[in-house]
């Protein structure tokens, strides 16, 4: 609860219109970012402790990549194999959402918690995003896309494979057409 | 009046039509077809020394409005069973991925802007404008903190910024047949400055302090990346409720945790 209180406090600070509109000096904006990101990291630790209660893993073995929105995830950038993706749904109703996981080029097999194969597709990242080397120093140039159907907490298994598996279970490459 | 030649990208629910210059010109979804085009423009900030410069607090674009910067764009289309993506390259600091997912009746526009060039010593405020053939007669709707919708009327104020309102969740226009909704992923300024058009301000880089107390220019040298979601619907059914649920989903996406897999996970 201590960690979550830190997050509550930082969100309290973010109520100030300067944090929302950016009407403050640059170093103040940087400090808002610092406050929020350190509180998020603490809250992330609490979430991992909760997951640890449900599994036999240690907290350190869970990773949550907070920069998925720019396709950065240290955990998946090196050909993820035997990967478990735990999906938490913050809504108060079941949801179906497409998730995107940064991966190197390759073939992957996604299975849901019943062991059923889930359709997945490999999509290249935009060249303009890859070009921002100072922003995305990591390897991945593709997103693995699949649809997650989650009540409250769900999980999916991702296995790296070598393409000659039964084709409908392996991730599909996107066909590119240039105009 | 003649339909432009070009590409169609579609799935079971949504069809997008692009002309030969790579611009979007028509969208079909939810049984509705509308001419919808999209552009990236920027407003040039007024120069220092003028009555009021643009800055952190103030947007004071030159009266004549936004400059058009792109006439032909490079297009790459990535096709697949789950998601179809159209990668558009407008110039070396403006690009976008338009995305449609199978089974989802909305269009995702993921824009990437910056660093905004200021070699011409002019600050710029970058906007994207969606133009449609929907005759909304000066009326459009913006949300209030993601809750109730407020009716807005265009041209109550003469200047461009006077017609801008806070868009924290969505901005909508409709006529008696069609309704176009834009949902954004962060609080932005937005407006409807022409009949059938919706505009959102995406990124700003300004070179002068606007003398409103901050004491420094909003000289944002970085890149900004975000998403706008478009839903085209008929005006008659109760789409506002559906939009509100989608808005919640977009603002509260699922949270992923990664770990090694292990035995008896269930």
C-alpha cells in the first residue's frame, strides 16, 4: 500500500493544470515526468508482488514494459521463447483487445490459457519510428499482434518456432505493397 | 465528381479508399459511406514583437490559417488476416500509420511528428484536419472531461484559437444521416473550423515567450507520437453510448506482464 500511496500522491500532483497542459518551465515538466515514472515503477512492483502470490515465480521474474507504446520491451527483444504474457484488464467488464509485442523477425506460436492456438500476425514497425535511434535503441523491428480476450486476468503463451510448424498456428507475415 | 483512382484497403467491417497521391478520400463502415480526407497542416506562430506571440499559454496563429505542406505521400500497405496497416510518409518529420483490425469497427491513426523544424525562425503548431461531406451546420460536440458532451457552435469567435476547445476524450460532428467521431488518446485542443471538418492539434514548437508568466518559450525539440481513433456511423442509432464504452477501453488498455512460462500456470 505504501507504493500505491506514492502513485496516488503523484496523481494528486498531476491534477495541477501545468502538468496537463505543459504551461511550465521545461525543468518543471521534467520533474513531473520524474515523479510520475518513479511512482509508476513502485506501483509496478506492487503489481508484481500480487502476481507472485498467484504463481511460483519471484517478483523479479515478472517484467512490465512501460514503453510498449513505442514498441520497446527489453524482455521480448531477444527472440522470446517460452514466454508467458499475463494480461490484466482494468475495466469492469470483459474485453477483447488487440495486443502488440515488440519482437525480432521470426515465427511465433501463440496459445491461450486453454492451450488453443491463437491467430497472430507479424507487422513491421514504421521506418520513421525505427529511424529514431536515440528513442529506440533496441533491436526489434516488428510487432507480434494477436487478440487477447480477458475477463480480469488472462495469460497467453508465446513460443518461438521455425516456421515449418502447422501453418495456421504460426504467426503470419504481413504482405507488403509499396505505392 | 469523378471518383479518384487509387487503392482500397479493407476488412470485414471497414473499407478505406486512398487516391493516387496516397491520401485517404473515402471511408466505409457501419453501413455508412462518407468522403473523408485527412491532412497534416501547421499554423505559423506570430513573430516576436507583434501584439501577442504564441507560447505556452497562447496560440495566436496568423489569421490566414494553416499552411499545406504535403502534396504527395509515400504509401506502404501491410496486409494480413488480423491487422492491415497503411504506412504514410508525409515529410521527414511527419508520418503516420493508419490501422484497421479485424472485427473492430473503427480506424486507428497513429501519428509521429517531430522534431518540428524551425530553420525559418517561425514557431509551428501542427494540426491534423479530417474533412468530410457531413453537413453539420456550424454545430459540433466535444466532451467535458470524458463525461457529458457539450454542444459547440463554430465562429462564435472570429479567430482560430477562439474556436478551439479542450478535447479530452472525443469530438463529434453529425448531420441527419452520418456521424463522424474522433477519439484521442490524450488531452488536446480541437475544433471544427469548416463545415464537415474536425481538427486536433498534435504538437507545438514555439520560439518566443508569450509574456503570460512562464518566462520561456515552448521550444519542444522532441518527437511526439500518439493515436486518434475514428468512428463513422449513421446518425440515427444510439452510438454515443457505444463511443463512451470505447473511450473507456482506449483510456484503460490492458496491462501486460511478461515472464518465463512455467508448469501448471492455470
